[in-house]
C-alpha cells in the first residue's frame, strides 16, 4: 500500500510539473505571437531603396532602418542609386528598378520636379512608391517620410539668433536644386526676416553638397562681407568645409557655424568648438517607416484610405553639451 501511495505521489508531481511547463510554454508562445506583425510577406517580395551619391555615409542609417523593417515583415530589400549627384543618372536607375516590377520603391528625389514623370510611371503601373528624405511634392508618390525641413530651417534660425544675441548678418550654404534644402533655406530666411529685425540673410550660396566647394564659397563671402557673423549649412558636408574657411581667415570664435546632419567631421567640429551646432535627422526612422508604408500599401491599403501625406521623423539639435551621446550612437 505504501509503495502504491509513493507511485501515486510521484505521478501527481509529474502531472503538476507537466501542467506548469505547458503553461509556461503557452505563455511564451503567445508572447512570441504578439511580437509578430499582423501580416507577413515572403522573401520573394522585394522592396527597393533608390538614392543618389549612393556610396556616401549618409545613407547607411536609412538603409539599416529599411532592412530592419524588412526583417520584421519577412521580405527582401535591394539598395540602388546614382553613383553621382546627377539627376539623369538617378532617373535611369529608377527606370531600371521599375522595369523589374518590385513590390515597392522608396526614393529620395535629387530634384523635386525632374523625377516626377518616372515616379508617376511607377504609380500608374501599380507599384507602390514613397518618397523619403527629399520630397517631390507634385509627384504621385503616396507619401513623404522625413524631416519637416521648413521647421528644421526655422529651428536653425532661432538657434543662430541665440548664438548672435539677435543681431548680425548671416549666410546660407545649400544645394538649391534639391527640395529638402530649398525648404531648410526658406525656413531659415523667413524666420530671420519675421522674428529678428536686427538680423538678415545677406547671401545664399551653392555648396554643391561638397566640402571643398562649401569651403570656397564661405571663404569668398567672408572676404567680400566682413559683417557676416553666422553661416548655416543645410547639408552634411558643408559645415566642416565652412569651419576650415573660418579657421584659414583667422575668424575662429567670431563666426558662428550651424550645420546639418551628424557625420563624424561635423561632430568633431562641435567637440572642438569650431562648429556651434548641427541639426540631426533621424534617418533610420526614414528607412524604417518607408518600408512599413510600402508593405501596408501592398497588404492593407489597396482598397482603403490612402497613406498620410507626410510622416515627420523629427529633428534634434546637437551642441557641445550633448555631442558625446551621438558619438556613442554612431
């Protein structure tokens, strides 16, 4: 009898262990299911990111976001782009991508008008297409994912005014053919004009997205107009070029420089004090949400309401006080 009771006791313990283990496994399975997206694609479903100057450091974070979202949905991605800053080359690349009929395309437009016919062609062929980083607002692309560039320019103007105590002449070095840079310049100019009567934008110059050209343009305006006390550069390579021009002119500490983006040269300039601040974009978010919008266009929105007109991925000001955190992140 005692032996039988021992056997029953052992069986009862084993039963409770089984129930406990099953319960834990069921909860883990439910948690795993909750982390999966509501819909999943297949690796044969390919989404393509198209840029220009495709080899530069700037695109890496956005591409990582695109790839991370692709992993979430179990789809594949491809990265294409014009090797140079050339609208005709980017048009050709985009035409080639469309010919392969991908599941969707995310494109950063080198020009706000020149790419419209080929962007519209993708839309008319039923290929979901979104714009990120640099918009083409008159095209038929479904949405724009990126910085609110007008507001970014306004933020830069307000920070410049703080640095200059609300008085002095400034200049902008930009890429005037590209929509996001046009918007940043407009936001900066309008804010200075409307909010700061003792300040003005004396010149807007074309840095061509190049450090050396930006340096030459800055050196020229500093020589021609000694009243310049601040320079805003609307793209990543400009600030380091302007900092070199200011140093060679012997004006360190006398001319405030505000840049854009967070490449290492700009961060180094902020750290050593040659650059006062930079406007940091969240490019990972641009890539991540671009893939989301394309995927949802294919799987959820074909017969429902359209995508939002724009998704603002935000801006952060980097100064000497917080620059160390951005070295850690990048």
